[in-house]
C-alpha cells in the first residue's frame, strides 16, 4: 500500500465517531490526513456530537470530544490531495452553504479521486451537485436530498456500505468496518 494524502472537511458538531475513527484509522495504516474547517487553522478545534441509536424515532445527540484540526483551510489546494473524507453529523448542514467547500468537493468528483462520505455527509454531496446517477447511502433522513440531487438512495443496513465508482458511502458510524474497508480498497487502486 502506498501512502496517500487525504483531505477531511469537517466542522462544528460533526459526528464524533465519524470524524475521529476514520482520521485515526487512515493515519494508522500510513496515510496522511489533513482535517480542515472553514475559518479555522491548524490547532483550532471543532466541537463534536455523539449520535446514538437507542430505539427512538431518530438518533439521540450528546456532547462529544473536541477534535483538533491539523491544517489551515485557507491554505489547502484540493489538487494536492489523493482522496476526500466527509464525516456526518450536523456540520454538513451548514458547510454546504460555503462555496469554497462545494468547489473542493466537486474537484474530487471531476478528477475521479476516491471520496468517502458517511451519514449526513450526503448533504454536502447533494449541494455540490455530484450525485447525479450515483448510488449513495446516508442516514435515512437524507434520502430526499440524495434523490432530489439525482442520486439513487442505497437503503442499507446500518452496518453496510456501498461503492459506486469513486464514491463510498454508508448510513452511519456502525458501518465503519465496511465503509473504511471499501474506501481503502479504492485508495489501493
């Protein structure tokens, strides 16, 4: 396996596991992961939230950890990266309003680089208009956004993931083993 340079775009109230687990796991196998957030620099932190599935009609939310960013958003060039990771949580909801973020996401699809998005990360993909004709899983509440963006919603078990071309998606953090395995398989191509 050759080491890849991976960009992670995140923000306040990103889902804790969906940010920390891929960040650490990808680094553990030798990749460089630069985590960025608009209007923040390396050393700044974002608040995370822990989403859990406890039998209610939707997930519950609890305060998570502070996640330290390790790169400056304003200084990155997506062309310098081999792949993109988009965590879920509430961050994609407002990150999709940032035109620079949307342009970065679009770059990875225009250049056919691997992209891994999980849970509400699909909101960012839909806003970037990159889902046309693609199979995309997400938290079930994001199904209308995936479909309105021209994507085909993949209604998977919460532990499953799906790959369509350069895109790997999953419904939520219980899918980490499948999601990360499929993403790493794309990185090895």
